């Protein structure tokens, strides 16, 4: 704080002090200390004069280092279980930058099925809690470390990383960042890395998709499903089968799915066999379980099944993906001999295990970016970090059409009040439902008891009747 910025009361005290010094003909060094000096002491006129003589800046009020005052919000997985296990917390301290790293101020984050599995302890690429989830985000570079030459402060980037993206500030290796194409929003950029790289590598690297082939896309209305559909449409005359609930058929049909199938009311295997008796060239399988076996049997000779998820295992058993894969293999007996005889192949894809293959990912990302204009991420909805539970619930219940995004922009007070009101109403509704369930259970239990009593009475009547009949028979025998 300079003398000009000091409070008026302090300046008056200094003037009085100087007048007193002149009257008493004392030097400044002999003047008494004033009682009104604030704590910490500001620089006075004499300090300013000394500073001018020595060419050094005036001592300012001590400030804490930026590293100590720096804070940012982050979503943290505190344990495995329900939606409430992901909590919004404040992290303190400015992250340190190593050589080759950049710090990004995050604008938007992507939500993926892997995040839902991680919450339930089914995703072994996420470190143990407490940990910040999230594999992708978009934002602006705020600082660069040593040896960073291909990125600069102010660059708009999308980021792909194994975890840690659901927070306002992230530090990553520059090789994990990609410049956002001109005209692309932060929302669209956050929707691009996981879904489109996954779909691209499966279709073109594993699948070798060519014109006039046929492809089955499960969960066709999800993020990867829509990405795969758009990428398939960049190849001529590809026939697309897509499974989704009936309410989503119009959207996926407009997006390019040739034959939408409602998996809830129809057997998709029978439906595909009717249209394509010879089978399919490529099956993209994010489901696992019995659907992996069905998909394999739908393949043509030289066809490929690409397994890239375990949506069927999302709830229930808590096994890691290796254990799940082993169980599937043993259960469905897709052994070497049957693979040879069927002239079909099974591939496994997991983007989380490609994080060290930076060159491969960069090539796929570049190819995806080059397709701008032909592809465009579809955003289903955007939630604040405070609403992550609602966002995860929407995906887990499969209500989304396209990508669900988390924004780091804090909720406004009006939105918080509205959200609190909704939560309160939801709690009341949940309580009513619970009370109704309890009441219904009591009624059911009462009915069961009544039936038991009626049954006992009927059995007692039968026993009495039998006893009477026996008595009658005994009387007849006596006579």
C-alpha cells in the first residue's frame, strides 16, 4: 500500500507528527512512534523518500504467494457406489508445471460410460479414490512449461487424458492436447476425443471399413454410436443397423442409420437376419455378455466383431475388465478352432490402454479433424459440475441422444435455488414413493396374513370334516 492509498486518518497522523517534530526541533530519528500505525505497517512519507533515494520500490503490504492463494473446483470420486460418491470440492495451490507440460483452464468436460463404470469400481484405469475422474475436456492454455514449443498461452485446445479432467484447471503433457479447429465450440470440442477416436480406430484400423459393407452399431444414440454413424457415412453405400429405444429412432434415422431396431421390443438378431440373411461385415459391441455371442454369430465370413465396452456389466458384479473378458471367453466358447472354421475375427478395443500410443492417437485425431464438415458432435445436454449426479443418471438410464457435457461455469444463485427446490421436491417425491411402497408392503403382508388365516381356517374345516366323516364311519361300523 502506498502513502497515497493510505486512509485519511493515517495521513492526518503523519502531518501532526511532522508539525510536532518542527516545534520540538527534533530530527526525524528522534521522533516518537505513533500509536495509530496500522498492522502491518504501511509505508509513510519518510519511507517513500528513502525509497526514492535508493531507487528501490516502496515496501507493499505482504501478499501470499499465488501458489498459496490459487484455488479451483474439482469433482472427486470419494469411494465406489452411487451418484453421491462424486463430490464437488475445492483444491488449493497452483499446480506445478514440468518440462513439456501445459496448464489448461477448462471450459467443458465430456462424460463417458467409462466414468460410470469407474464410479462403481469397474474401471481399472482410474486410480483408487479419492481421485478426479474424466478423460476429456476443452479449454484455454494458461501456462506452458519448459521445452514447450508447439503450444502457447491463449491456445484453445481439447485434451485427452487417462483421468483427472473433471476440474477447472488441469496440467497435462502437451502431447495430450490438440488445437481446436476454427469454428468449433468448446462443447463440441469436449465431445470429440473419446467418442470419435474410439469410433475411428475401430472402423478404419480394426474394421477396414469399405464401400458396400454392413455394420451393426449398438447404442446407436449414444456418443460413440453417433460418432460411428457419422464416420460410416463418409464411406459410400454402407448399410447401418442401429439398436436404440423406439423414441430415438427418428433422430438416428435422420443421422444415417439405415435400419433402426428397438432392442426392447424386438429380437435384433431376427430383424437383421430378415434384412441381411448373409450376416454383417462389422459389429461394434459395447455391451458384452450374451450380446457378444450374438454379434459373433451375426458375422459374415471375414467379418469382424469389435468389443469395446461392458455396458451389460455396469450394475451388479464388481469385476475388473480382464476378469469380465475371461468370463465371456469361457462362457461363449469362442475358441481358436471355431474362429478358424468360421473365418471370422474378434477384436478388443480400449482407448484407456492406448494412452501411451501418442503418435497413433494424434494420427486418428488429425484424421477426425480433417473430416470437419462431414462430422459434427451431437450434444445431448450440458450440466454444471454441481449437477454431475443428474448427468450420470441420464446416461446410465440411457436417456441421452448424443454426448452429455459438464461445464465448469459455476451455477448462478437463481439456478442453485431452483436446483435446491428440485432436490427438495425430489426428496419429497422419493419419500412419498417410499411411504407408498411401505404402505403397499404392509397391505400385501396383511393380505398374505389374511390368506394364511383363511387357509388355516379352511384346513381346520377340512380337518373337522374329516374327523366328522371318521366318526360317521365309526358309528356305521358299530351298527
